[in-house]
C-alpha cells in the first residue's frame, strides 16, 4: 500500500511537473493534453490499487466483505466513467471541434454533455449491478417496457430531438442564415431542441418544428454567391432592323458599366403579340437582396435613358381592329396591361 501511495505521490509531485515543462516546448497540443489526462486519471487508479492491496487480504465478516466489494466496484466504475468521459470530451472538443470555430455550435454541444454523462453513468451503474450479483435481465426488461412507453408518449419530441442533431451536425443552415421553406422566408434566429425560429421579412416570428424543416426543401440564400437575373424588354414593331441589331451590344455595354453586375447574354428572343421581345441575362455579384435591387434599378434606368436617346419606343399591349365594310379603316387601341 505504501508503495502505491509513494508512486502516486512521486508521479503527481515529481514526474508530472517535468512532463508539463517539456510539453511547453513542443509545437503540438497533443502532449499537453496527454499530460493533463495522466494528471487527472492516473492517481485515482493508483489509490484504488493501494486500497485493494491493503484491505483485500484481510479476513472480513460477510457484511464487511460485501461492503468492501461494493466500495471497490463503485470506485472502479467511477474511475472508468471519469476516464471515458475525459476521452470523449478530448475527441469532441479538442479533435473534432476546431479551436477557432463556431462558438454557437460549441455552446450547444457543451449543453449536451449532461446527456453524455447520463449515458456513461447508466452503463457504469449496470456494470456495477452486474458485479454485485443483481440479475440484469429483469432490470433491462423493466427498462425496455418503460422505454417503449416513454417512446410512444414522446414520439414527436424524440423526432424533433433527432432532427435537431441532424441540423446541428449536417448544418443545412446556421444562425443568421436567410432561408426559404415552402412559401415562407426568414432569417434563422434560434435553433432549439424542438423548434427552429425564423424572423420573416415582415417582422413576425416564424416557428417550425425541426422535423418539418428536415423533411422540407430548404433554400439557403446566404450561401448563394451571386444572383442570376432574367428580364425581358419589348420594343415596338416599327423599330428599324438596324436599331434591333444594335440593341444587344448596347445592353451589354450598359450592364458592363455597372460595377456589381456581370453580363451574360442579350438576344432578340421572340416576336410577341404586340412587341419585339429581347431577353437579357446578367448576374449580380452579391447575394444581398438590397444590392440586387439597386443593380437592377441602375440597369433599368440606363436602358430607359438609352432607348429615349435613340428614339426607341417600349411596346405596350395594343390591338389592331379591322371594321367590316371599311377596308381602309384601321383602329389601333391600347389594351390595359
């Protein structure tokens, strides 16, 4: 017993300080974490060994032997659960999560550590009961029946909980993202265990269950790099062919003159019922909706000014009427759009 206590004291007072000093000169943090793990978890096992070796050989009465066995088993389970918890925390928070990353994600995973402790201690208690001679089959059967009843009663809650984990780890969207779900859109304000809350453009709060979100087609606008814009312009049929040939080049020059726009194409696309239709495609080099509207407004105003300077008229719906008995009488009436 004295040897074990002396060994534990020597490791804690002499060896670990030197290991910590050496770990400071390395470029990696793994050795620091290893030394920290040894400092936290090795001494309890050494004390446990000293306790067992010192008291195990003694002659105990039946009750004392049972108490000694219970204390030994509990101490061993406690140390094993503590070690497993340390290993899992090291894997999750030091290896899996980046050091400089999403603080909101780290906070949420930290909030889930009590569930991890419950699972580890549940396994540890079952192992402890098995070592003490309890029949685990009856215990597990009772837990199974109770688990089925709880699962049936909280099916929707569990579905939302698993959907929360899917959102948390798969990251289809994050806090602050602008998303569209069906015909509703909003900015993600909070992702909870059961519901996710959005703030719509109108200002009201939209609340979705996590199951609804994972089962829907979600459009994440924040991850859009640029916006594609398709617009059509119609000119009158009395526009000359020479001007029609110049229009794609003029439109290209107008779009290219706007800093946040990238021209793609402009074509005389179709003969409309009352107009010659041009199709214009360009990209707005920003996902922001206000930038998109500003760019589109600038281009529209420039096209309007250019058409006015060249005498090109925008077409509007018109109707040509031929009167019976008056072949020469032709009436063109505008049709309200």
